[in-house]
C-alpha cells in the first residue's frame, strides 16, 4: 500500500505516540540501483521507521528530461516496498517501512512544508548532492527534526549513467 501526504499523517502520529523515530527520505529512485540501496540502508540505520517519498512521473520528466522516468511512479514505489534488509529474508525485515507517492505539483516550499507537517520526521535523510539543503533543514527543524547527510554521492553510479551505457 502506498500513502499520500494526507493519509500518512495519522500513521506517523501513531508511530510518534509509540516512541518510534521516523526517518524520511525523498527522491526519484528510478531504476533502483546499488547507490539507492546504500543510501536507504544508511538512512534506515538512523532510526526505527524509514518512510520514502517518491517523486511523480511528471516531476521526473520536468527535472530529468525526456524519456524519464524509465519506470513509472507506481513501479518505483513497488520496488521500494519489496527491498529486504540484508540480515535475512523475513518479509517483516523490510528496508523501507512506508512508501509515499508524491503529487505532480510537489515543486514548491509549501508542498515540502505539508510533507514535513504530516510526517514530522526525526531525521530528514539526504545524500551529499541533494539540492536545497538549507530549506529542507529549516522545515525539518520547524517540525522538531533535523536534516542529516547520510550518504556521499557516487557519480559513477546513477540512473542517468545506466541509461547512457545502455543497461536499460
């Protein structure tokens, strides 16, 4: 099951009431590859619950260009929900606890604010090359959390490189 910004709010309120620490990660996650997994594992290690918000197909086309995303938002969300932690094959041992499908108009400060308000993450996990870190830090702090760079970007492994090397 995938959530939206409104439907994840009561889930997060319950998790906070249970004393769980929530980690939020956002991105496209097109053609899920090893750097995505490394980033998500580092994010998950920071708390109890990992919520991943996945950008829309429209935003991928606008920011990444024609031909992107390679996989639809629905498929990208499904892939994220299926990743198991390397410590076992127990289906309860998921890397990503909740997946949130972001709307196509998720491209302004108010949209990020509504996401942060709904989730109130303890940590907003990003990689070193994430844009607008100051704004994202501000919003995380506004709702009681903080932004944390959990992963250094490896430019040798990316969806764009995989496409250009005809691995698609």
